[in-house]
C-alpha cells in the first residue's frame, strides 16, 4: 500500500535505546512534478530487570506520482484534433488523473514485556495506523474524479507464558483488532458519480497452548477461537456479517533415535460457522546427519476459508494503480502440499540452501485481473480456480567475509498451472532471481546493493469467438480474425457457452530492478544516508505500476547504552524446538 512506513520492530540488549530518522526524496519532474516524499520516525525503548518497553512512531507523506502525465504535446494534439472532421475525444483521452496517490500516513505502536518471575512472562502490544490517500482519477469518456480514502487500523494484544520445566509450558493469547475504511468520490463539475462507502471489520482472537515433555516426546495441544464482525453495504440485506471460527490442534515432536532426528506428526481440527468443519493432518521430519547439514521433509493438507475481505471488501490503491474487489460466491480452498529442503553451512562464511515444493489445490483463492480498467485503475477480483498446482525449486547462498561484507544470491523456479483453463496462473514468473552486496563497518562509509530479476509473466485475456451460440442460434463474427492475428492471440472457433469466459494468455513484463544505498556513520551516534530506488526506472502503467526511479537522502541518530535485558519485539507464536507453526492454518 502507498505510504507504508517500513519500521522494523527491534530487539535491543540495552537498558536504554533511542533512534530518530528523517528522510526526503523525489524523482523525475515528468513523473513527480514539483512534488516530493518525506517521512520521519522515532523509537524509544527501556529495559529493566523485570520490565522492558519499546515505543515507535512514524509519519510519512507524499505528493504522489504519475506514470502517464498530461504533456503539452497531448494538449496540442487534442486541440488540433477538434478541427478535424470525425475526430473523437476518446482517441486522445485526457490524462488529468495520476497513478500514485498523495498520502499522509501515521503509525504509532507500543510493546512491553513484564517478567512476573523467572519462568513467567507477560507480553502486550498496542498499535494504531491512520492512512489518508487522495488522488485524481479519470473515468472515460470525460469524467474527472477526486477520490479520498481514509483508513483507521487499531490493534491490541496480550499474551502470557508460564514454564514449569522445559519444555512443559502453558501459553495464552488474546488480541482485538478494528479496521475502518471510508471511500469518498467527488466528480468534478457534476454529482452523477459522487459516492461515499464505509466498511468496518472487528475481530477477537483467542489462543491457548500446552506443551508437555514426556520422555523423548514433546506433546503440544491447543485451542483457538476467532470472532469476526464485518459491516459493509456490499453485504446483502442488513449489511452486517458475523462468523465464528474454532480450532483445536495436536502435535507430537518425537525423537525416536537421537537428538539429531525429529519426527513430527500432527492434526488440526477446524470449524467455521459459515463454511463448515475440516480435519487437516500433517507430517514433518528433520534430520541433522552431520554438524553442517540439515535435511527437512514435510507433507500435509491445507485449508483456507474465504475471509470477509475476500468476499466483500473493495480495496483501492491508486498509489500503485490498482483496485481489488471481493467475490461473495467464493468457496473454501483446499490443498495437499509436499516439501523438502537441505541446508549446508559449509564454513563460518558460506551458507547454502535448496528446497522444493509441490501443491495440488482445489478452489484456489486467487486474484484475476479483469480485462477492462475501472475508474482508470487495473481491477483485480478474488476468484476460485477449480483445480491448479504449483511446484518449484528455490536455491539461496550467503557469503560473509572480513566481518563487514555480505553477498547474497538466490534463484527460484516456479511452475503453475490452471488445470481447467490449461494455462499458467496469472502474474507468476517462472524464473526469479535476486542478488545483494553490502559493506557495513561500525563507522565511516558503507553501502548496500539489492537487485531482483524476473522473467516474463503470463497475463490473461478473454478469447473472442468466431462462431457463438446464443439466443438459440449461431452468430458469426469474422472481425475477430485480423485483430487476433495482429496481436498474436488465440480465438475460439465455436463458443457454446458465451456466459463462461475462455481465457488465453500472453507473456510480458520481464524486469530487473536495482536499489542502491550509501551511508556514512560519524560521531558515534549519527548516520547520513542517500540512495536510489528502481535505478533502471522500470514500470508499466498497466501491468506493473510501481513507483518510478526515486532518489532520497536523510539522517539517522541511534543511542544504545550498555547491554541489559532484551527489549520486546513483534509478539511471536510460542514454539517448541521444531515449531508449532506446522499446525497453523495455511
């Protein structure tokens, strides 16, 4: 989303921690005009013997950007075109709209940890975000819309863990979240398209987990509950939705031979008041055959019930040129998944990893790009893909030397397939790679380089039909032949069901993005930095409307006192050695 402040929640080993950062940036006048982007953040933390706390606040604002600006050449061509007979305004449409929204973004959060006694901790968190986005949209043929989207997002949680003797422990967690989104649309010089829409989501979540050590077994059992209320004019009738979700899980982490082999069967039982009940078995194993080697395998069933947002939410992100609309006809997603991986820590400075996966999915919940743009935005809708599979390989390498140099390399091959349409899943590149290089001494000059490379991605189009059966007769349309040949696209010879689209695909949007950042640390506490995001200025206004080349600079101050008790970070699910996350919902 536009305006997200990338604050990484920290753990600090200092009794006092303070950090303040300010940044300013902009890009080419063609895209950013005289606009700019700036943000500031502050973090304050303290750590005492039994209590620690971290407070973070951030403010981020931007004037937005435009990937398809209104140029003087377009204005002159439109004026001259009106003098020609038969000229249509739509042939040179107006571009008063912009791609990236102007926004104001406030983030505030606080996290604490209190140790009642050595084996009993309590964690809590509070967070609030306010996001106000404004953008000018163009709706053909000539409507200009001022769009404003205000979002309030608040969350609170508390959790506790009491440990009798490792690994036997009891963990309890409760969280509450509220989300309020208001969208206002004001049409200039008219009120035909004026509208206001408010959507609200409220959730309560509970979790209890017991870990119990029994010989060479660690048994884990737990209960979860979720209550969700959703208010939206998109819900038929009262505009109010309510659902409950309850779940129980069991897991046995078993070491049958020695401490180097783990065998972990488990099962999760889940009931959704809207979509019914499921039992989901899983099995995983880990083996460390040598000190430098780790092997993992896993298999299990997955289940995902559509959320209220999947069903009803209408989310607009003009900041990157797209919107997402829900689909109230969605069915739950089910899957069978298999994975395997191997890690090799060759030396202190070289780490290698390779993994593979295969997932067979029924009713995959995915996003489908609609062929026609709405309100000058690319529109995605949640849909069910009846039968699909994903499979692939991933490799990574990390090299560290001289304590200050780090090199990272990675490659991912992903093969996807819609078994019904017999085409790849949209927007997923088969080949992706990344690389990074960083030099980070404690003082003086440092830098980082990060790059991502993606191959061509498949994008859908609806096939036209030469012969269509409708209204109890066949209709012939020979006009589909030449455009299909010119665009190198397929068309259907005979369409007996015109209400069900038949999709083809084309490959596009291969890209290479590069981000560079340099910094200089001085006077113990200070750091000046500058950088360029999207160095190669890659974007595609329709398929990949990302922010164009952006140049920024700023300064940061960090104060860390002598080591003490760790400060709290983002609350994490309580895990045993092999990770209860194996039982979490997919």
